[in-house]
């Protein structure tokens, strides 16, 4: 005899709720639909702005670990996991951050970056194993991302990172979730119900992207990867970026194109090194010495700190 099905419990997670506005979404014109969906992302900006103190706390906790040579590790499932992969992959070309120090794992493995692997997120043991494979240390920082804040795979990764002494940062779009309770640095991105109910690739994902961008960029600035607001540690891997590097040297030093190009070539394409050479009128070896003494911070190397 088949037992009667248990009644479905109400889901307290705000991201699973049905948005009370625009219940006629499917009746809107194309223009109205585009305007409505785009406008709803303003909530993501507000949520990320409200989380700024939590993001700053996470950055302050992570900074000394990264200064000691630690790594940024990311873990997530579905959209959250893909956003972690995106953040990790953008740090090397933008800031010359070593790729081996920005590693992302996603539920379902590499294939899940392009193909949905929905069932993988329920396997807490697999999340732990994914972290074990990265061999985290106490100098590493795990950024765990889960819109629901309840994803077993992500929680397994967090527990393993904590067991091995790594700092854990948790990004969740729901308050009072296991992820926020578990991590050392919880970050709440309270975006509420989605216009398309439950589709957290919408404003929940946008808020996560903003938060990840904010956290990693804050860390890179504090690590000396930026001078003023100039991206002086970029890795010029194509013609567009080579032009950007040249313009940055010209802007930072006031040198003309010919002088800036020669300095950049002598510096092996390193914008920061070329800037110090030109500003202090010293050769590459002396500029390198000054930057090393200043911990890679251009402002300090130039005597402006």
C-alpha cells in the first residue's frame, strides 16, 4: 500500500517566493517586458550597496592571507558557480594575478560551466571532495556563493575549507541561511523574489556578480594592483590591451607616445614598472628595486604614500 505523500512545506527562502508585482508578465509588450525586467535589477544594486560593510569586512580578513601568498578559491553551483568561474578567470588579465592563485570549482565539474548539472548541487560529499582537490591552506580564502544559501554541495565545500583552516566568505541572497551561519564572513544580498519566480539567474545573479566584482577588486586595489584608478598591473595579451597599456603610461606620466612606448618596451610591457621609471627618471633595475621595497605599491614606490 502506497503511503500518502507528505504535504509540501512552505519554502521560507525569499528567492523561491512568487513576486507580488507584475503577475501579468506574460501579457506585456516586448518593450514593457524589457523595461520591467531591466528595472528589477536596480534591487540588485541596492542589495550589493547594503552589503558593502560585510564585503569590506571580508576584504580586510582576506588581505593578510593573500599578502602571505594565499589563494582565492571559489565554489558554487549553477549560475552562482559560473559567476565564481568568471571572477576567477578575469583576475589574471586584469591585475596580473597568478592564475594558480584564483581557482574556481563548480558542482558537476568543468562540464557544468556550459551545461546544466542540476542534480550535482545536492551532493554535499562531492563539494567537500572538490575542495580537498584544491588542497586549501590557512592562507587561502574560499568565496562560497549560493543564492538559496542552502545548497548542500556548497556547504560541503565550506565545511572542508574550514576544517583545513581556510577563511570562508559566504554570499547568499536569503537571510538566516546555513551558508551565512557557517561562514566566517557572511554577506547577505537580499534581493527578494524574482520577477520570473525562482529564476535566480536574474537579479540574484546580478547582485552576486556585483558583490564578487566588488570584493575581488577591493582586494586587488589594496594589494597595489591599481595606482590612482589606473589598472597598472594589467596583462597586455592583445592589440587592444597593448594600446590600453600605452595610454595608461602616458596618462600616469604625461609622457608622449614615443617616450611612453620606449619605457613600456624596456619594462617588458609592465605598466607599473614603466610608470615608476619615467616618473622617477630611473632605469628598470632601480624601479624594480623600489617597487619590491614598496611591496608592489606604485604610490609608495613613487614616494607619494
